[in-house]
C-alpha cells in the first residue's frame, strides 16, 4: 500500500508527498505525486484536506500522477485554516507595525485553545520595540499562562530556538495579516522565497500575501504550513467549555463550587473578576451563546419550507417539494399508467 501526506490542494488536484520507504532496501521512483480524488470518496462525502494521511492507487510513475483511494484516520482537524493532523500551532503576533491589540491576541489564543491544540506564541518584530516594552509584554503574557518567544527576522533573535521546536511533526503558522509570517517562513526555509508585503500605511493593517495552505519540509522530520492571514477568527466554543480556553485560571478552577457555573453572577464563584482577561471572557461568552443559539435554530428549522430570493434582495418562504405527490408526473409515467389501464380493460 502506497501512503503519503497531502501537501497542498489547488483546483481539485492534490500534491502528495510520499512516504519514501517501501522496504528497507527500496524507494519510490519519485517523492511526490499529483493526485485526484476517487469518485467513491466524493459520493460518500469524504473530504481531503492538507495534512491528511492518504492511500494512493494506480500511480503513473513516469507522469508522477496518481489517485487518492482512501483517507487514514485523522488525529485532529484545524478548522481555520483546514489542516489535518496538526502537532502544534505557531501563533505569530507583531509587537509593532501593526500595533499589538490585546483583545485580538486573546481572541486568537482562545480560538486555538478551543480546538485543543498546542500553542507556541511568537512575538515578531522584536527589533522595532524597546527592551522595556518587550519585557512588560512578556510578563503580561506569562500571567495569561503562556511563555512567549520574541523573534526578529532582521536580527535573527529567537529563530534558532524556534527552528528547534519545529524539527518534527506538522506545524501551522497562523496569525493576523502583516505580522511577518511569510518573512519568518522565508528565513526558516530559504529556498521558498514566498512573496511578502508590508503593512498598509492608510489602514495600519496587514495585507494578504498567502492565498492557500501549503506544507513545506523543514528539517528531516518536520512539515511547516504557511496559512492565509485574517483579521479575527470565529469563536464556536460551547459556552460551558469556554473557561477551559483560559490557561491562567486552570490552577484555581477548583475554587468554583458549581459544576455548570458560567462565572458571571453565580454566588461564591472563585473565578469571577480576579484576572486580567475576565472582560474578554465575558465578551466571548456572549458570542458563544449567540453561536449556540444560531446552531440550534438551524437544527430545528422547519424542513417543510425553503427560502427563495425575490426581487430587490427580498426572501420568501415556499413549500419544499419533499414528496412525489407535489411534482408533475413525467410523460413516460402517464403513458405507462394509460397502457396499464388499457390492458386491464382488455382483461375484463
């Protein structure tokens, strides 16, 4: 059985890196194949994502082509961007240009924690801020439960330590646009030469350079994924589980005597209001409830009606055609019925 890892996906074609060894003394004729997905996977609704471990059949070694016939069980699936079997996430956030926003940083961290992923927090552009500024933020982030790593592509600070952390497994680099993800990956893997952009002078925000997800080899056993940047991630955590996404409160979580406590107005709650990101928690909790309500509304929607767009952007509800009795009979069915009735008359 030929197995490999999906390295990239574009226009329904999958670039697959093969597990090189067939036997101790034998290797594949090529290390990568351009594959399609078998129709039976499409029919059963099995999606293939970057990072998936897959099986390949009928390879054309001369043309370096193949077909994905099966998907091996996933360990996890990062929701945004869609990357499977992730070992860790490097969250890159700039100390300057663009200016660091505690709320947005907290939002990214909570989103990753809700997916139960190991987070390595890297603060980029260390050369643009003073030592006092960096140390104040370092102490602040440690109080949040993280041990941040300061890095600078211009000076090389922190990059050897980061490279050591990425030597094995699948690592995803994510963060806001303009924080230096592409520059960081260009430094770690010099042959890539990924296109980079600066920060917009008018808006003070980053501009997208990476358009799709792709895995690159780093070291002997590591894979590194550059991902498109985005302004802010969505939060789809269950409200009761949201508190688990804040590492700084895990040590005194036992001080709350209620198993289903939301840590808002409950009496004698030992978690409420005694830590810096409690305000963020309250805002995220409202969002989590709104998301849960929306999901429940979708699940319980009236299946007998469907929405149809009208003139001027309006929508209206129409009966959904769920049984054949609502549909017009085909001409062939009508002829068959007439032929059957005629045969009954002859028999009678």
